[in-house]
C-alpha cells in the first residue's frame, strides 16, 4: 500500500499533515474543546504522555502563545508543559519534561515551572501498546489513566479540568466512580475523529474537588476503597452521560474519501509535519525496509550446538516467524 492510498483511507491523517498538525489526534482535542470549551480561561496546561506532541501543539496555540518563542527547559515562561518518557521535537511555547508521570519529581518540576501555581487543565492522550486481548488492554489503559489522575491531583487547581483517554470495557464504571470522587462532573465523550471501530473514548472531568483531608501521594493508591470487580452495582456503580463530539456533517473517521482535487491536478503526497526523533519502532521499520522482518528462520539455520547439553524434549530447534502486520511504516508518523 503506497502513501497516496494511505492518505485516501484516513482523511484525518491527511488533514493533519495539510493543516500542520503533528498527528491526527489533534482533531480529537479540537472537537472535545468545541463541545466542552476546555480552553476557556486556561492559562496553564499540562499534557501527559505527550509524544508526538499534537495535543501540546493544540494547547500552545489555543491558549494564545505565539509561534515565535520556543521554550527550553529552565528558560522562559511557557504556559504548556509536556511530559513523556520519550524525547519529542521542540514546540513553540511548550516546556518538555522527559520523565515518568508516576514519579513525585515530575510533579515537582511541573509546579516549579509554573512558579508554584497549579494548572488549569491536565490532559492525557496516552495509551499502552495494545495486545488485542481486550481485558488486558482495558486494564492497562485504566492503570495509565489512574496514574495520570494521580499526578493531576498534585498539579491541578481546585475547579480545574482533567481529560484522559479511556477504553470503554466491562468494568469502566469502576473508573467513573473513582473519577467522581475527585470531580463534580464526569462525562464520557467520543469525538468524531475517533474511529467507531475503536473502544477508545475520553473521560471529561470538570470541577476538581478532592475529598476533605485528601493528601496527594504518588507512593500509595489513590483511595483505600475495596471494590468488587464482578459486582459493580449500588454505590460502586456510576453511570455517566455519553456525548458525541463534532458536527455530524464532519468527516467520518471510518470512511475512505477521494482526494478531491478540484482543478484536476495530480495529488501530491504531503510529508508528516514532524517525524518522531526517536521512535521505539525504528528498528522494526529498518528491518521491514530490508525485507528481513517477516523472514522465516528455517530449521536447518537454527543452532543445534546445545543438543548435547539439553534434554531431548528441549533440544529441538526453537524457530519462529516474526509478523510485520502490526508494524507501522516509518513514513506514517501521524498515527492516532
């Protein structure tokens, strides 16, 4: 599949490059803001799990920062802090912290940058590498969301807003009940740019109001509650409103659109706005380009030097095939 056919298949991928966004996920935050006015009155924002930086890019533009000032660590007074374990190319008006959101030092560095003032908005579009096992993926995403919530309790001001990706699984009501402990309003939103085929949605939490006597602590669980995952009813079951975001006339993220060149000219491929500077899948992409990723190792190629040492049941060659179906091409850098 070539570059042009990929552009045809995902219209938001194409629009992200044409509009200068680092990733198609920028439209998700834009559509959430259209529905909930997330950026109204915001002067300090934190983007957790920020790479490749599309949400930080939206934040830096929406809260009035200019493109002419690039904020480096320890310099300037940027109003957006981006946190991620991976390095990320610089953005105008964004301070980058390459750190762990489960560490207290990261929370302290955020507050230090804001000169002791808490943030108005904390967002998190992070997600684990999905395995295809839905129960495992939902659990891992829930733990990531709780980690983001935990650090948000350190840096978010009373009345502030928290937005995080959530997987709508069987036990999602447990997450809602935990969020309702800290926020006066909790909604589940599905932007138009989020594929219908995905269980992805976003928890939009407004009115940060922690319980009386609550002290944020990254070394312990958020609350000492005992939940039964198999019986989510009564006080442990929280049903929140589900809201779809984006105009119904907007593009459908699951549909393929033509290139629509009105003047009849030939379509020209638009490169990504900012390729990742150190993608974790770089080695797999290199092997794929060389045709070595899906190469099957033949039994005669396997080492049998250990046959005399191992028992007969363990001496057989252990050969396997690496699959390339789930690896993205290095050129496709506007992933969701």
